[in-house]
């Protein structure tokens, strides 16, 4: 039930976080959690990634190795298309510096795990989708800091933000390694060697991962509630980023000769970003610019909504497997 109505739960929990001061002025559970420890959000994000790692079937590793050219193509497309779109919109739109940072963060993070579930609903190639998500996640400690460094330095002037003060690619890569890539690998390896853990993970890992991501977004909404500014420019920009990501993903798949199920997988993988990670990076890297997290939070809700609609449309249309397999 949680997975099927994830956008709704995201809206409800984020709404509670945003309007909590009107509900109770005595105790704020969202800000109280964030105050527990400086790395509390990062730690529970690592827990979510560990849970996701336990869900990766052993055969997916074989799929990555056996179909590496197509997996490489899809991963390369995502890490080129979305950063360029995020960067381009940050350059063109008349928005604040914090919002520009947010757009770049949205474009720079790897694909969202929710794309795998929606690919199944969309009659896409689930194995290809999981392979793309896995590889982009494992490469994120190397790719994300590099992309961010190039994009931010070309858009943000020194007078607006002293990037050297906030941005250390090496430290960000290390943080992504232990909070994103390492937990996924550890979760996968442990379930390979422990049947009891594998059995338990099949029952609880998916809801645990979803609940953790929902909670992280809610905490970040609470942290940014006093700085929240929603403008038509931001909404239109994020919609364009999402739409152009979908269209570009389908175009790349068509040009590359992928069959229809794999094209659908690539569309959802490219257009649906791990905005939970983007939100976490926004509050950790740019604590003095809370508005940077607003585009990432909005994009998470938006891409889940549009992805669900697209999957529902495709679910009614059989995917003919012409082209590559």
C-alpha cells in the first residue's frame, strides 16, 4: 500500500512538516530529529540505501555484466542529459542563486529507485531499469561531485557564493561512498550469503526504504519552511526538466535501437531523479542557502506523480519488443 500511494504519503507527510507550527508549538518532531546529530539525516539515508541493496536480486549483477553496452549507454545518457538540462535551466531562468543550485542538484544526482517499480507497471524492462539504477548509484561518488563542480562553477559567481567555502569534491565523494554506494553493496552482499537476512529483507526492506526517504524529505521541508517560496518560474522549470528528461530518454533509446520495453525503462530512469539524495546534499553542502533544497523536494513529488501517470498510460499499451533485446 505504501509503494502504491507514495506520492500521496509524500504530500501528507510533507504537508504535516510544513504546517506543524500551526498544529503544535510545543514540540516539533521533524526539527527535533534533525537536532539529534549533525549526520542524522545522512545516517538514515544510508539505512535506506542498505535496505535497497538487500532487494537487488543476484541475477541483476549478471545482467549488468552481460548487457554492459546497453547499461553503459543508459547510464551515460542519464549523467549527460539531466546535468545539462539542470544546468541549462539554471542559466536561462530568472531565479535566485539558491534556486539555481537546486536545479543543478536535481540534474546531477543518480536515478530514483522508484523508477524500477514504475517500470514494472509501465510494461518496461525491469531488469534493465534495475541495472541502470544500480550502476548510476554505485558511480555517484565519482560522477556527482565532478558534475556539480563543473556546473556550479559555471553558473554561480564568486560574489554570490564562495564555492570553495562549501564545496569539496573529494569530501562529497567520500560522503556519497559511505552513505550511498557502500550500503547498497553491503546490503546486496549480505543477502547473498545469508538466507535468513534475504528472507527478512523481502518483507521489510521496501517499506523501510520508502519510509526513510519520506521522513528525510519531511525533515528537509521543516528545515526550509521559513524560506519556502513557490513561484511559477520554479514550477515551470522543474516541469520542463522532467518532461525534457523523459523525451530525451526515449529519443536516445530509439536512436540506439533499443526495443520498446527498454525505451520505457530508460525514459523513467532518466526523468526520475533521486531527489531525496539531492535534498540531502542541498542541506549538507549549502546550509546557508536553505532555498537550494526547495527544487529538489518539489522535483521528488513531481517526478513521482508524472512517472505514475506515465506508467499508468503505458500499462494499457502493450510494449512491442522490436529492436534490440
